[in-house]
C-alpha cells in the first residue's frame, strides 16, 4: 500500500528528480515551481430504501470485491454531486431516482492498484418507483435488500459506507 506522495519520483512537469514531498498533502518541484496537492476525490452514495429494507450492492471488482456497498461512485469533472448520483444509479442499477436528499458526508480511503487515495463520500437518501426494475451492471455483481435491524456491518467493504449506513439507521430512529 502506497500513499500518493510516495509514487512521485520525478516532477511531472520538468522531469527533475528534485521533487520535494510536503507531508501527505502535496509535492513540490523547486526546479520549475510545480506544486501538486493531493485533494480528496468526491464520491456519492445512494441510500435507497423500501418496505424490504435498504438496498445494498455486492461489489463486482476490487477494491473490496464481493463486499457489500451502497450504489454510487466517483464524481466526474464538471458534474454536480446530484448529477453524478443519478448517472451512477443509471449505470449500476439501470433505474432512475425519483428523489435524492443529501444527508451526510464521510472521509474514506480507497486502495486501488497499490495506491491509497483519499475520498470524501457524499450520502443521499433516495427514492425510486422502479425498485422492481433494478438490473445490476457496471461495478455491481448483485443487489440485496437488508432489513435495518439485520445489517451486518462487518460485510460492508468501506468505513465511510458503514458510517453512512449507521448514521442513516440511527437518524431514522431504527437503532
């Protein structure tokens, strides 16, 4: 596992070896004055509920292949969080959201190809009238509805997603 600052061996702008690591926040090249910050990537997660419970997905790929997750993903450049959420739900579940209300955010780390990225995951409580039309695709192997009082947090792949689900369940007065 490597943090991004360890990966930078040469300046991406001038190729100099005199790149300086500035903690875990940035790298700097004194040769050409290049400065790169390691900012958190924005991600979105949908808490979709129905009378059957909360919709969880099973991850089709690493990181955390086979673990439970919430549907969602990374925000693309130029998208709002809401646009990203709707796009990700179409891609992963093949449905449209009726409503999406922001309710919390949590920091996370995302280990991908040996590099640890930081993310900030924005959670939305979502409704849809297309629950029976869900078709897992893209990064989703399958979907399952879990009753709130039967949530197995140890099977959820990411800390931020566990925190989102706990916060939602506690906020709803369920636990």
